[in-house]
C-alpha cells in the first residue's frame, strides 16, 4: 500500500495528546462478526499516535466495536497492523483508537509513534 505526504492539521480547540496528520492512504479493515471474517478496503484520512480516522463505505460499525486495521504509513516503511476500537462515527467515517494488548501490538504502535515523530 502506498500513501501521500502528510501535513499537520490546525490545532483542535481542546488540547490533544498528539498532533494530527492529514493523509490519504489505503487501509484494510478486518472484522469478525458471528464467526465470519470480512475484509473491507477503505481510506485512512487522519492519523496520530493514538488512532486514526478512516472511511469504509458499506461497513456498519458501532461505538466500541473492535477491528483490525492494516496500512502502510504515508511516509513509507513496512505495513502496520493494529487493533482499533470505534470511538466515533459519522456516516461511514470512523474514529478509531489504537488498542495494544500484547507485546507484538505494543511494538506495532511504538513503531508507528517513532515513524510519526521522525516525520515531524
């Protein structure tokens, strides 16, 4: 998966833990409902160290649903695959918070954080 360059968004009215970056990268979302695994292609629209905003047309998710997200950061490198939890929704746009529950997932998120900091 390839991406485009990022740019920092203007400051949000409320303080944020991490700066947000506008981007446009392909993402693959993996859901599992009732024992059925489904792969959905989407677009990553914003990214920060704690999560990302994605567009996934035709995918119906609710608050707190958990999905796997796979994408290649827009600044290059190896694909990253992390779990995310839906924190907000507007149509087919979802705000996902990254979840890291084991050492491998924590390493993936740490790699993302390191890459984002290097891109600044």
